[in-house]
């Protein structure tokens, strides 16, 4: 596996983990919605970068 592919795989794993915890945090603490929106926006950006 080329190093670039390994780097993208690690980045995707980090983004997925952040997105998962952002969703869980929203369910537990809905009042912190703005922070979660920022986290989910970052998650979407990671997915967008990964598709290119």
C-alpha cells in the first residue's frame, strides 16, 4: 500500500471517529448544537476531500 493511501485511510478513520462522537454528543447534550455543527461540517469536509 502506497504511503499516500495509508495517510488517507488514517485521515478517514479520524474523521469517522470525530463524526461518530459528534453525533453521540449531540444526543447527550443537545444544547451544544453549534459545536456539533462545526464538528459535522469538518466531518463532511473530510469526506469531500477523501472522494477527490
